[in-house]
């Protein structure tokens, strides 16, 4: 059912927010108004400071301090990689006041951590940036976390950030005012959104991994589903109805390493995400990522990244944000 009134958006910003995800929220709304010739949407920015600096160093002056921000129809939380540590009582009081008035609530990139810790994603499906997903699953095993680019579930909406936020906004515009306007907005930005629900996980995986070979992509998807209970490569090949030699040749051609080496790299990447975004002990992270013990895990981690797991947490503590050790940077 299409809304007939102007839909009021607010972007709740926190320090080190990703500017690309932020723009992907606002720009589709502007384009929808311009292309339709109607004021379908309005938007404001809200924060608990006079200026908020993005992760790239650009500062934005919010329209409203959270203490005097008006009520809106939809709130999108936009935060940096430390969302799991945010307290933000003033911001949360404003959010809850809007929710009592019927507002819908969303998050981009890692801001799903902030909502989850406040219980605001309970009984809802959600997603967040893929490097944070392992830690999120460990912290909130009761939540329905998905690997899609975005998830819109009743009155909650979340995206992985970056272009995933644009796809989410296009879907919302389509639901609000029809697919024709959403397609026009996508065309305005020369963008082809990923829409088929049945293919969304594999399409998302293909984008973030850069893997073109369908066999290798299917194997990687199975690997991601078996991070803790590690599959034997022979079993993986059997599930894919190919020989281990065929699977090995395909991996060598596509990613330049054996399936076992890729699998280990994948598990270590998950471990780095969990160390960065959770307080789990190192030995628990080791087990969750398929290593027999902390000693084996520490050796493998140092070989992969150049330093031991405890050192990663010290670097994060000093820098205030995750160092770029995980494949794929957050946008």
C-alpha cells in the first residue's frame, strides 16, 4: 500500500559513520522527489554533537541535536565500526520516543549492532556488513541474521552498507510509490539493483568475493556455512558432485590457491572480525572458527596477518577502530 503523505526520514549519525552509506540513504530520496515532481520525502540529520566526522574525515553539521529533534516516520542509524560499543542513552531515548509514535527503524553497515544490543531487532530478520557477521552471530544467536545485501522485515530495515544501502532504499521507494519510480531513481544513478530473492545470497557473495566461477562460488558458500564444524574437502567436492581434483583445479584457476588454503583464509578472516567486534576470549574465537586449540589458532593467525590475535585487539584499542586486516574494507 502506497503512502499518500510526505514521508519524513531522519539519519541518526555517530562518529566515524561511513559517508557512502550515508549518501546512499539521502540521495535516492532526493532523486525520487526530483523525478516525480512531488515532495514524497523529506529528511533531516540528527546527532548528539554540533559536528560529526565521517570515517573519511569529512565533518557534517547535523540539522538537529538529538535533544530537540522532531519526530519522524523513519529513522536510519548510521555509525562506524564501533557500533557494538555505543551507549548513546540520549540518542536511544529519542529513538524510543519515535518508535512509540509509530516510526520505523533501520540501520546501515554495523549500526545493526547498536540496535541489537538495545533489543530493537528482536523477532526481526536483519543484516549488516559481512566482516561483522561472525561476531554478530556469536553475540546474538537468537536473531535471524541473514547474508543479504539488505533486509526489510515489517517495521525494521537493515543493509550491509555502501551500495547495499542504495538497493534497500530503492526497494523502499518501490513499496512506497511504485516500481516505476524506483526504477527511474536507479536509472538516475546508472545502477542495476539486485532484486531476485532466490539469488540474493549468491549474488551478494559474488560481489564481495569477486569470484566468477560458479563451482568455486558454491564451494565458498558451503565453507561459510561450516566455519566452526570444518568440512573435509572430499566431502565438499562430493556435495558439489565433482572430484576433489576438479575442485582443486577450479580454485587454483579462480583464486590462486587450494580449497584448503582458501578455507583457512576464510576462517581466519571470520576470526579477525570476531576479535574486532566482540569480547569473546581468544580460545572461544579459535573454536568458533574451526581450530582445535588456541595455540594452533594463534600460529595460523600470525602467519596470515603478521601478528597474534591479542595484538589485533591492542591495535583496535589504540586506534579506536579496526585496522585493515580483514579482506574487504567497510564502505
